[in-house]
C-alpha cells in the first residue's frame, strides 16, 4: 500500500514507556504515562489505549462526515458522536492485543442510512485501515 503523507506529527516517550513521559515535538502536549491499575500500574497518568481511543473516535467521526458528503449518503447531524472503547489484554498467540468497539450515534438518520455511512467510514478512516492487521474492531450503530 502506498501512502502520500500530507501531514506528519512526532512524539517521544521517555522513562519506562507506559510509565514515563510522552511529549509532542512541537511542545503543545506533554503527558505523564502510567499503566492502568488493571495491568498492575498506578493508574496515575494516561495510557496509550486512552490516546488511541481519543484519536480513533475523532478520526472515525470525521471519516463518516467526509464519506457521507462525498458519496451523497446523507448529512451527518451536528450532534452525531462516536465513542471508541479500547481494551488491551493477552493474546492466545502470546503478547498483547487490542479490541475496539465503536459506538456510533447518528440521530435522526434512518438506520439503514446510518449503517451505510458507518460502513463506508471504515473504508475512509486511516485508524480502521491500521487496525485491520491485528486489532479486532466492532462497530455498533445506535
């Protein structure tokens, strides 16, 4: 797959990775990272799964807005939302894996239209492209 990036960002993690400091190169965001209590950490910071959930929810909602207009599927309402639930745990094959559930709310749209927009959003969203290789992603349309 060939990609022609139009934007790049850069972040650096120091310390223990999941228990350390992560910051953007432009200085706009610095976060204390801490493993969640469920994984034996203190939970007194943020973790990569939280950041992935924030990014995926925002990106997927944007992708649905884009595809709805580009493919004339309807108008995504202003009060539309996507909630991304991201879980982490051991994989049967070893190591760790992620599981994702996307909860889509497109108020006022017929269910078949909302489902089509959600489906096509997966085609457009780069997080969905990325996750096809090893992240189980489920989409729930309300």
